[in-house]
């Protein structure tokens, strides 16, 4: 959730949770109207070429726009 605070560029985010009793899982969704992963990373050292490229990079361990915050 701190990712919304650190990277979205807005002050509002949403969280939704759903309990799946049958499988004993808690599903959590975090959403915001922020700038998006691509715009956050496009000027970083990773230089993604597209939104799909940015998501592929973003889910890798250790990837961050700024190693001092939000990791």
C-alpha cells in the first residue's frame, strides 16, 4: 500500500479485500488513479519501452525507481 503513497502522485487510493473461506485465502486489491507504473519507471535506469514492459520489470525483485524509499 505504501507504493500508492510513494509513486502515485495523488493523495487517494482504494483497498478492497475478499475472504475466500472455501480455500482459506484473503484476496487484496489496491487501486489508485495515479500516474501508473510505466510513467513512474520510464525515466528510471530501467527505461521500459511500453506499459507491458514496465509491468514485467516492476514485478522483479529489487526493482524500484528510488532505492532509498518504498522498498
